[in-house]
C-alpha cells in the first residue's frame, strides 16, 4: 500500500456556527485518495461537494477533523503549490492573451522567461491550442476557454488537479469531447484528479472511483470502484458494464436521498498507486 495523496479523517464543516444562519455542510467525512486516481464527487444539489473540494484545496478550513495532502496539512500543501484548480467558469483575464493567461502562475512563481515560454508551449500543445497562443479569451468558445484554464492549472506541474464542475455550462457534445481530452491529459500527466459533477454519465466515464454523497449535511454514503478498462473512448459509453455502473451510481444517489441519515463509519482505504495506461 502506498501513502494516500489525499486523506480526510472525521471532517465536519459548519458555516455560521452558533448563528441563526448556521448551515451544517459536511459531517463525518473520511476519505482516502491514492496517487494517479481520478475520483469524482457526486450527490444532490447543496450536499457539500464543492465545499469538500475547497476543504481539500485549503480554500475553506474544516470546522473539525484532519486534512492531509501528500503527508502535509492542507495549508502547507497549498503553500507548496501541490494543487491546480479549475472551476465552472474559466476565470481567464480578457486583456491577456491565451499564452499570457497560461503563464500567470509561472510569473507569480518567478519562473525564468525561457522556462515560462517552454512550459506555455508544452501546455498549449497538451490541450491542442498551440495555434491560439496569441488570441484573447473572448475570441474562444467556452470549451476552448476551459482548455486554457486546464493548461494554466497544470503549468506549474501540481500533483493534484481539483475540478469543480468545469464542463457544467457546456453543451452535451462539447462536454463529451472535453471528457475524452481530459482523460488523455490525465494519462499523460499522471496527475491525481478530484472532480465535482452532477452528471452520473460523466462521473462513470471519467473516474476510477465515484464518491456518492448524501443530502446536507453531506456524508459519504458509497464509494464505487469504476472498473472500466483504460484508455476509454466513445465506445466505452456503449459498454454493458458502463450501464451497470451508471445504474449503481443512480441507485446509490436515490438511496442517499431516501435515507439522508445514512453514513459510513470509515472510507479510508489507501489505494495502490496506479498508473494510467
């Protein structure tokens, strides 16, 4: 067994604790994520998926419990640039070219001019946007903007990529295409990915594991291994096993909504390091 990349033990999160607006967002979260896994978080709207992602990324502090990333506390991991983050909105700067947007974290980290240019070329090639380096974000489609955001998030070679519904606002065909491109990027970079989605199909297609959460306060109710072969393709969605796994996730979601008090004492299984093939 290898040491988990992400480890959460007994994590709770309450907003506005002790006030009339108190919201108990997360309860008793125990989760272990191994190196090079692709783990999706799915659950009812408002169940705390995004809150959990932000707790992992040290954008929000837990009320109680332990969060470790690569053996460090979450704050130290963030300071050490362990994370790349991609959100539903690409959040690009319209006055900077595509290349300059990708370079932004490298500028903040004082990379040399040569290293910045090299990494930018590599990242734009990775997301197949080399021909658009001199364009501005407003000249790109929504899908292309998200590819720029992914390139920027990976530019400084983080060990973990946190993604909060990055394709949620896109049309279905663009979303399916970007799912394939994301899997190829994951395969090439060996990055651990934690991915929030509302789509059962997307979660099953992308993931090595799907974590199902209950209605608020969010608890982990199921941890479903996705044993579809790699690499995945458009044909994967027509596989009988794909439909079986979709059904498992759908039933787990229904069960968590029917029984919001369900909880799992511990989902801490360290996962063998696996390399995408």
